[in-house]
C-alpha cells in the first residue's frame, strides 16, 4: 500500500481484500442503493398522486364558493337558482370524491 494512502474498507473488507473483490463489492453496494432508490421513488410517486387529488378537491370546492357567490348577482331568479344548484352539484361531487381518498384517523 502506498505511503500516505488511507486504509479503506468495503463492506467490512480491508483495502487489499476489497480490491481483489472490488467489482463485486461495488456492484453489491450499487445494487443496494438502486433498490433503496426504487423504494423511495415509488413512495414519492404515491405521495404525488395523493397530493394531485387533493389539489383537485381544492379547485372543486373553490368553484362551489364561486357559484354560491355569484348566485345572487343575476337579475333573473331562475339563473340564481341554477347557479346555486350547480354549486350544490359540484359540492356533492367533491364530497363523493373526497370519501374515496385514503384517510388517517387518530
């Protein structure tokens, strides 16, 4: 071993043993990191999908507030009732969608 060279280990093997089995050691460590990355990626994808669904709910409930807010602004009573009915329909759809989402209680 060269002077001033640090002694390194690879999965518990000293430098000399690690260099003779170096490729296997590096490949094993790379495979372990790749497996961990795959698990982390799948968890991130699941969390992203759940977040996208909740953003959809936010947009739906904001549209409910919009329709309820403009319901009294028209001169026709029929249009006012139609806006309230549309807001109620979107509200019910949003609640139905929300009930299908994963929930944590407690």
